[in-house]
C-alpha cells in the first residue's frame, strides 16, 4: 500500500525527534539534518534504524551516504567534488536536491546537504517502489 507524502513526513519527523531529541516544529522539510537539527555521524545509525523499523524497509548505508564517492580520488580533487563525482552522486541519490551542493561542491559541505525533505523522498522511493 502506497503511503502519502504526509504519512511519510509524519513518520520521518517522529524518527528524527526521537533520534535527535529535537522538537517537531524544528523538523521541517527544508531543515538540514546536520546544520539545522544537529545530527552527528553516530546519530545516522540511530536514524536509519528508526526509519527501517517505522517503514519496514532496509536502508543500505551507501545509499544514504555515498562515502565511497567522497573519498575517491577519481571523483574528488583538492577537497572538491568533480563534475564526474557530481554526476555519480546524482545517479546514486536521485531523491536528493544537490543544487546547493553543486554551487559549492566541497566535500566538507556534503554533510550539510541532506534535508528532511530529501530523507522523505528517499523513504518514499523505497516504500512506494
């Protein structure tokens, strides 16, 4: 059974409130997980676990965070993701809005990129597949 965007958002919001100890009014579609909600790398394990449970899905780590691209010298030059790297990220993360990252594709900016909306679109693609 397909879930609506609102149903997906409600479950994602609940998982993030739980994992990060934030208030529901902080968890908006545009909020970034790291910058706005204060998620740290250890929190992502908890977030993934809660989402897998809430939606009964499997979330392979490399799907949500393609570290292998960001640490690959084929895709990164001097700390900046190359055009090939951006193309690979877009291919792997069709649910993410990478436009802000494209404007300043430094590897260190990547963590600040993932928004609640991106997470909702990712989950939506998994559950409504």
